[in-house]
């Protein structure tokens, strides 16, 4: 009873007045409407302003299809690479103590602090045709800069923190008790990973994959530096939008931009679904814990 009374008093002390609540809600809704919903509506309105035939003609253009295919290809390569790296890095950081652990954690955050344009320039300085490594690769028939490999490398660089950053705190909070119990019971390391570790981190893993996929498809800065803007060859979808807009082809630019906006909305929907499932799972786990505690008290 005393604890319930203290909780009620605490809730009463932290409850704001109705005027303050509605003021904060109105500011948040106004901000989101001006800077998120209104731009999205404008993109779709401009894309369909001249009707469906013009919209479809813009999307069925050969250069547009080439940009879409290249975007999907770069994402399809970068996503599994970042998935493997993210799981491995999270496993090492959450489960082991080793020299250089803090350095590895810091390096994982590097793409968050380095401008994507700078990341692209770093790749040019490393793999450009005027560099020793780039000249050697060129001599062996492999071109990185102004080609698909450079676009893939740029996409991998800007997206590799997302999976690791989602899994590291999750695995640290869960601990390794269940994995150690599985090993004691005779499970192999591989069986422990697939039957214990992966089920425990599946929602965080899916969340990281969603974020990685969205960033990979929408990346502009780093890819712009290494692509060379060759129409039909090295332009991804965001770069194709810029090219069309600079050519005053507003219908085509907004039509392609609407695809990216639709991707953002689908990513938001998937993100919300994953968060909802995570909250449901956490609520069930908390209810089971409370029930077991009550049974133990009895």
C-alpha cells in the first residue's frame, strides 16, 4: 500500500497540466507536418501531377531501370556483408574482453561521424587509377572507382554500423548465461549460436537489417563521389534523381523520388512493426517473470 501511494504521488508530481501537454503535442505535430509530411505529399503530388502515363514513362525509362537495378545490386551485396560483420563484431564486443576492444567499438561508429563525401574521397584516394593499389587493380582488369565495385564499397562503408550498433547493447544486456548453459548441456558452438543466440537477438537483428537496407538504397554522398555519374552505368536511383532534376525533367525526377519516398514509408512501417513485436515480447517476458516471482513467494 505504501509503495502504491508513493508511486501515485510520484505520478502526480510528474504529470503536467493539460495546457502544457496539448502545447507540446501541437508543437510536435506542427514540426512533423512542416518538415516531414508536407515534403512527402509534395513529392507524390508532383510525381503524379501529369497523370499516370507520364509517371510510368518516367519510371520505365532505360536509365531509370538501370539506376534501380544498380541500387538493388549494391544493396543486395552490402546487406549480407554488413549482417555478417555486425553479428561478428557484436559477438566479440559483448562476449569477450580483449586488448583494443574500445578501439574496435570506436571504429564501428566512424561512419556516423565521417561525412559520406569524405568517405567517398577516401575510397578515391585508395582505389583511384592514379594510386598504386588502383593502378595494380586496373592492370589486372578490375576497376573500382567509377564502377560498380566502388559503389558497393561506398555503400558498405556508410552502412556497416547499423547491425552492430543494434546488437551490441542487446547482447550485453542479455548476458551469456543461456549460451553457457547450452554448452554445459552438450550443445556445440554452432548449435548454441543458432538455437540460443539467434532467437534471442532476432528482433534487434531484423531492426538493424531494416535500417541498413534503407540507408543503402538512399545513400547519395559517398556513392556520388565514386560513381562518376555515368548515365545507364554507375548512377544509382538517388543520383539519377539529381541528374533528372538538373536537366529540368521534373516529372522524371519526382517520379523516381517517389520510389525512394515509398521505400522510406515502407521502412518506417517495418520499423514500427518490429518495435511493436519487441514490446510485446518484452511484456510477455515481464509477465512470466512476475508470475514466477509470485509463485516463489507462495
